[in-house]
C-alpha cells in the first residue's frame, strides 16, 4: 500500500471494511463481488433444478442422479462487477489548498473502495489537457491509482467545468461520483444534470466546500479576485454585504438541490474543514453511500 500522505495509515484498515452501496443495476459481464439476482457461474452454490434440454451437462450433479435416478442441475449465484467512475473538477475554484487536498483524498478513498472489491474503476479529471482516463480493476492497482491522484497538477482550468464534464465521462458506469464545489451558475448545472442519466444509473455529487466559503472572515476594505476570470472587485465588508452574500449562497444551494432532485441526482455537501475521516466514516455512512 502506498505511503502517500493522501492515504493516512490510521484509516486504510477501516476502508477495507467498507464498500459502495447502490441499488442501480450492475453492469458488465465480468465477475466482481456484488451478487446479482440472476444465476450464473460463480462458486457460490444456490440450489438444484431439474435438467432441461440445452442445459450445460457439466452442471449435472451425478451424486443426486445416483440417489434419485433423475438429472438435476447445480445452480450458482452470479456475481457481477460494479463499474464506478470518479470525475474530479479541476477548475481554478478548486485550487484552494485545503479544498484541493481534501478533494484528492476523497477521490483516492472512493477508488480504494472500488478496487479492493474487485470492481472496475475509471477516473478522470476535467482539465485543459484531457489526459487518458485511469481504467483498472482489482486491488493490485491501488498503489497505481493513489499515485495517479498524487501526481495531479494544481487546478488551473479557467473553462467551465459543467460545460466540459460530459466529454470526460464513460457511457457504462453503474455509479458516477462527481467531486466539485458546484460554484458555477444554476443554468449551466441544469444543462449538465439533464444529460448525466445517460451515463450512469446512480449519479452522486460530492459538493466540496470550506468553512471560509460558508462564513467569510474578511473585514474592512478588501479587494476580491475571481480566481477563474481574474476579475477584481473592491468591497467594504459590512454586515449588509455579508447578509447579501449569505442570501445569494443559500439561493444557489437551494436551487442546486432542487435541480438534483429533478434529475434524480444525489447531492451531498461535505466540508473540507471537517477532515476526510469524518466524511468517510460518518457522512457517507449516514447517507448510505457506503456500507
């Protein structure tokens, strides 16, 4: 296992006891660790049924035939793989040090949950360069995936995340995780959300925020800069300004929640100041995103 600080030793063991929970139909014909409702060829025996013409004769239980003089087929529970894609917002608004480190920790942790269960993981970060996505299956790739996330460059993309996200998505995911701060306009989010159900049956947005974004600590006369547009704004931080900011923030959040509900997307706001351990082992469990 990697010793990278993105994966603290004290909760690596805890992660091995968790798995991603979903009610979405599992995709893929390869075996994984998720038991489906159909019967197939895994090693988990279920029951017997009488032989019918066309059945695989190799599944006949000859011991049962010796006792009953009838042909019976062994039935085994089929196990199918979960296909999980993690999409990371790498626009400049994600570049604040605490937020970016926390977002990478989220990505690594979710990837570990997928790979250790022998499910198929894919990952992509929305960037200007558009590098090939990470696509692997199995625990042998845990270190490689952790290194992939560790090697990510600081967010510098100034283009819209919501306008570019679709081109980074595979079309066959069981679960799609989107790690973003959701700071773009509600109009752009609506355009993205209405397209997402074509790409996965279970779509989840982890909205990463910080305490400073919830309650800015600025005082006096300050010059603010939009990190994505470089636009400068001189502001006197009065109680009226703070009140207006709080009103606009709540309006945006409520609108985002309504849009997610409309398009069947699950939204969970997580505070980077709470720490990765709290989010993984408390918030995600309470939300039934992991089990």
